[in-house]
């Protein structure tokens, strides 16, 4: 027993020494987690998880970073090996319905989207991009290796860097979407493994795939960018944000009752915060519920917080998971929200897109952008990336608002090259107040080579979502001091001016049918021609080469015996 | 890992266990050497690591059972110890998050939704359109492009035992991949021969659950291969039972009984291959499962199930010390003089007055060159070559 105790003490001392060496050896890193819950007026509920790791280190140094603590090693190695300045990747299942749900805190298009800013010291951007997509496909268990030059574009004005940096040469930007990419548990598993606490402690305990994928909208994303360390912004630190947005449907997950709880949504309750997190909070949006008239929140919490997000000042009830008192006597937290939220404001900007026309030869793409502000107009930047097999006729491009022609102040068009590049169309359009702007474009469908069809060609071919970036006028003044401590959900897009905020809206992806050949025809043709050739050639050959010979009928048995006897006698036969 | 912990524990408490391991007097002091002799007996087979390549080749919702087959084997293999980094899982279509699935993120193998074989921490390496004959053969032979990530490679060596499981729709001598291509038994046999010549496996167990599955292993000719199939040539493999809520057949019979058999195996069990050959007799399977062991050097009765389905962790005992290098200190970088700022997300005036991008200069392509050659040719033909000296 004495020896045992000594062993234990020695082991503990060793561990402590190791930890101490680690703590003071490297740059400090910090982890925060938060969950925002917003009841929607249709009865659905919107939850948004954000996990942020900040690390003061320099991946671009000569000496490689060797010790990782909270920052995941796989992503750190990706950043240093491929000279990445910013990386944004998202996987989404479902489409965000702006008219019913309002604006999301973090927008994302259906399928997979990847956009990367490389460092300006990189010489071969295209080669590095191809390698990066392959490596990311292994990390996230997704088919990102299908990203190649046929679906990558280089936007010339959209997708400015979200982190700090002075260089904005768009030669180092690449953007690609895979609208057909499926999101399932195999993408969530490696995503959860990137978190410092994994899915064992903290808010990530709630992430159970059976409930998360039984929802109207599910989006998980990873955003890496350099940010300011402090107010002076002389040094930078790397920020890794992992976000997960889910919208639970009232009828599917809620069984039709206007009563939501953590257990009902996630089949789990919270018991502790992540031990390495410096802050772990839950925010419930109660702006429309100041007196408790719309919905009821239990257990009650005295903490309140206000934040300016999406151009509006919202009030939140806060649950701080680092305080033991939040968990109460049961040592577990199961939030209960009973009731419905009130009507929400109409979103100021939203967009739709559809394909018009009939037949399998031509068609027309219509994009509608709605400006619902009563008296302010604002500019939007529309980015369209159309695959090469839809041949766009740019001379038929029309932009109309309120029936009149609306000339864009900036157009950038890069035509496609068959099997090499997609179309890229970027336009800066000023949307007049309270109007609908319609952009129409005619196209023709191409005939693919028979090996280019997927194994299920009748499903159709996807055209990625259009991206609409805009500075929308805000109701309250935005906070332009980007380095102050703010809740994570309000500090994603940096704001430069107080009167407007930046928003990105994605339209629906399109599904178009290309003229599909009948793949059984080669077999049919071979059978038919072989039969025709065999019958025709065979008959001709017989006619040409067959010669007729006269043949005596064979005599009867008696005559044959007589002939044999006559032969023996030497007499000619009968 | 398990053995290492046990060893550490015993080493510290050696005085408490006299003669436990049959160690005699003087050996008790030198416990290390004694344990090593005993340890040698634990690791008597020739392999040091295990790999698994599990492939489902069918697409579309009505082929749900093929995905469920593959995931059941995946689940067993993971449960018995093979880690995700040593499993290459290829699923040709997504059933769990398919919009037709009434219970998303689940794939069931038993009716009434008793067992969810999809689980909560599955990692699929090749999915959807990536499951092709070319990718499958490239994984086996190791000829992958250099940028392929590790999780998509079969990094086996000459001491690896590999389990290969294929399921889908097949026929006499071929297996259909995704409704558009096939792999033949000759190609497969050649791929295994390539693996043998490149020393990529120690022993290989090949299981196939398709119609006429036995035709796929007829052409094997490399040593150390053992093969099992769910049906003979001329027979169809049948599916097990439909689930009325999901609306499709959930599993194939052979793999259903194989899963039941594997559920009873645990990492330390001693069941051998002869028991595996008896899985799913004709009375249960309707088809006749077959097997082929003539290329295998060891007697199947001495081969443990866990040699292929489980994972061996070989423990090497060493007395060397290893010096850990200090982590590289993050030197505080030179203080930047200028202040960094966030970029403007939509700088309207900048965009409007943007200069057009300088295009990279490309040499003139064939058409332009041909056109100019034609013009020059016609010119000199018309006016004669003697005018050249006037021009130059």
C-alpha cells in the first residue's frame, strides 16, 4: 500500500510538471462556447452553436508549430502547409427560408461550400487549391475531391476577407460549391473531434446526430481567420470558429406542441461546461417577450444581456454554465420554453431563383431580389457561378426593377470553357426601396459525352446557389469597435460603419435536366445491326457460292443386293 | 494498450503475486524475462496489424440492405478493435440521411428498428460517386494520387491481415458498381496478385455477399487468400426481412446471420474459421454459402476469427529511455508598426472603379498560329519567294 501511494503521488507530480511546462511554453490559447436559441414565429425553433478557439501563434514562421493544445492539430497543419490565410467551409442540409425564419446569424448555401484566401507569398495557387480540397475531403469525410477547375471560380469583388489583412488581391481567392453534397453523421463525427472537449463535456454533449438530422435545416461550418488580439490591433491571433445551426420543425420534432426543451430538441440535458472553456453561455432571445406574455422560460435566470445583431438591438436571457448555480439541485440543466413567439419583422433583403422555360434545349434563369425597406435603397453584389453545360447567352441579360431597366454599376463576366471553367457573373445592382428586382438570363443546354453522366442521370444536374452580398441599413447603430468583448454570434461579420450591416443571402440551388441519351441504345443497335448483317450477308453468300449437283436417289434394298452380286460377277450395275 | 497496462500494474506489485505466472524462484526477480516468454505465446500468429476494406456497391433507396450489410460488418469490426484509421469504408449511396428515410441518421438491420448499425461515430471514407471500380482497385494496389489523404489509403504492409467485404448486385464472374460499371473476377484476382507481389498483405480474408458470389473467388491464384461467398454459381442470394415502416428489405440473409454470429464474438474469444464456414446453412440462407481455403497456408481450424475481425496490438517491451524534445517556444513576434484593420466587406466605390484584372499572357493557341501560317503561305505563293529579301 505504501508503494502504491508513492507511485500515485509520483504519477500526479509528473502530470502536473508536464502541464506546467506546456502552459508556460507556448502562446496562450482560449476557448469559448455558446448556444443561442431563438423561437421563431412559425412555432419552429432556431438553435445556433458556436465554438471559438483563439490562439496567439504564427503558422507562417519557419519553425513549425510543434505543440497543440486547444487548437486542433489537423487544421493547424493544413494552415501552415498550404499557406492559408482564411478558410471557410460549410456543410448544409436543407434550405434557409428567410421569409419564415428571418435572417440567420451565419448564412450558408445548401450542400458544401468552400472558400479560401491564400497568403500572398504563394506562387501556385491552383495546385495548392487542388491539394487542399483533397486533404479537407479526408478530414471531413466529404467528397470535396470533386472540386476542380470546372466548379471553382475566382470572384472579383465578392467574398472579401473576413479577418484582418491589408491585401485584397483576388488572385489569391478561390470559391467552390458542391450543391449536391450530402451531410450526415459521417461529417459530424470529425467535426466534433476538432473540439477541445470533443462531445464529452460542455455544449457539444447536445450534438446527437439522430436528433440533429431530423430537422428542417442543419448546417455545420468551420471558419478560420486571423483576428485582432486587442484594441490596438498590432498583433494577430488565429481564430477557429465551429458553428452549427439547426432549425427544429414544430411538427416533426415538436409533435405539434408549442413547448420546447433541451431534452426534446437534443435528447440530452447539460450537466457541466467544458472544463477548458473560459466562457460557456446559453442565450435565449426574449426581445419580444419582455414581460413574459409570449412564452415562458424555465428555469428562470436573473442574467440579461443586450446585443446588437443583424441591425437590431435584441435582449437575451443568459445562462452561465461555468456557474454551478445554473444547474440547480438536480445538477442538470433542461431549459423549457413554453409558448409562441410573436410576429417577426419582415427581413429587409431576401431572394429567390428559379428556372423558366420548357423542353430540354433552352431555358431561362430568373433571380428575384426583394428590397423591403420603405424608403432606403442599398447596393447588392450578385455572384452567379453557372456550370459550363448550361451555355449562357449574356446578351439576353436583363435587370429590371419596378418595370424599368436598372443598369448595374459594375459587371464582371468570365465566360466558361467547355470542361474547364464555369461561367462567372458578378454584378453590383442598386435596389430601389420597396421593390422587386428581376435578373433574367437565357441559356441553352449542352449534350454531354456519355462517360460524363452520373450513374443516376435522371436526377438532374445542380446549379449552385447565387450569393447576394449587401450592406443593409440597420435599425440601430452598429458597434464598429470590432475587438471589444461581444457575444460570438454578433461578432462574426466585422462592421465598418454604424448605419448598415453586412449580410449575405443565398438563393436556392437549381436542378436542371440535361438531354439524357437512352443508355440501352448501344446494346439495341448492336443486336439489330448484327442480325441484319447476318441475315443479309448470309443470304448473299449462299446465293453466290452455292452450286447445285444432281444426286441419284438411292435404290431399294433388292436392287442394291443385285448390284453387289453383279459387281462380283463383273457385270455393269442396273 | 491493454497488455501494457497489465504489465505496468504487475511490475509495480510483483511481490503480491508469487508464482502467479509460473515464474520460478530466480525468475521472480527478473520478472521481465519471464513475462517476455509468456508474452511470446500470446502473439503466435504472423500478423502485427489489421485492416479492413468494406465496400457497398449499390445505389438507390431499394438497395438499403446492401448499405446495412456493410455497416453491420463495419460495426462488428470496430467493436472488436480495429480503429477507424485502419478501416476503409466505401458506401455508394447515402441511406441514413436520404429523404426517404423515416428515421434520419439511422440504418437499421433488424426489423422493428432494434439495432441501429449506423451509430453515432461512423466515418465513411468513400461515398457516393467516389465508389468506382477504379478507386477500389487503386486502394487495393496502393496506386493513389499523391494528394490522397491518409484516411482514404490502405497503408498495409507485409504483416497486415486484411479483411475485404463486398456486397451488392453481382452475377457469374462480375460485381456491378453503381449501375454503370462492373468488376470482373479476373481483375480482382490480378489485383490481389499485385498486392502479393508488393507485399501488401500477410493474410487476406475475402467475403462477398451477392448473387452467384462464388464465381468471384474462382480465379484467385495468390497465396494466403481465404474466401467466403454467400451463394454458389447459379444461385441467388436472398434478402432477409422487410420492415414495414421503412418499406424496404433491411438485410441480406447471409450477412444477417453473419452479424448474429459476430455479435457473440468478443476480443478474447477463441472461435476459429471452421465456425465461420458453418454460418448460414442452406436451411436458413436458401442459397448454399461457399468457401475456398486451398490457397491458405495455415489450417482454417487454427485461424481465429479475431485474426481478421479484431485488432492485434503487438506490445514490444523495451528498456530504452526516450528523450522528449522541449516544445518550440513561441517567440513574441516583432511588434508590427502599422495597425491591422478588417477589410471592408462591400466597398462600393472601389468596386465600381475597379481596374480590369490583368490577364496572364498565354502563348497563341493553334488556331491563331494556323491562321497566320495560312496567310503567310498564300502571300509568298502569290508574290514569290524572291520578295523575301525586300521585306527582311
